[in-house]
């Protein structure tokens, strides 16, 4: 006697669910990866500017960070950047929120970058 498909445990439903989950993962990656790359680039700019604090004043550091954010379409303004200089050290902080649009939902990704570096005068 021959077993039917149902008795053998085969189903197209599992494949459909797998494809839907794969599609959802691809969609999320398509929306998130470009933003993560831009955020990483801005983070590197903050690190670079903090380490060059001996040759750059606060306004120049702030302008470089805002310029990079504008280039990458990130919502960072001068008000989002805090620069504190102490004896021999600088702390550069950027606090901002990136809205990521999904169908029917906007995810507000809050980011906080802080870099401390010694002030080295060349």
C-alpha cells in the first residue's frame, strides 16, 4: 500500500514559511546594512578627529563631524556633538537618532558615540 504525502511528512507549507523568513531577512539587511556602514564611517571620523585634537580646535572638529554626517545623510547637527577638553585629554561625544523606515513602522535607532583620546601636540 502506498503512503500519501501527508503520511510521509512532506509539506509545501514549511518551504513557504522558509521563503517568507528568507525574504524578510533580506529586506531587513537591505534597509539596515547601508545605515550601519554610514554609522561606522561617522564613528571612524569621530575617532580620527579626537586623536588629532592637538592640531584641531573644537570648531574644526565639530565641523568635520557634521560634514561627514551630512555627506552620509545622518541626522547629526552641531548641537548633537559635545567636546570636552581636560588637561591632556579630549572627549568627543555624538548623540543622535537615525530613523529607519519600514512599511507601516519607523524604527528610531538611538546612537551614542564617545571617544576619549590624549591630546598630543605635534
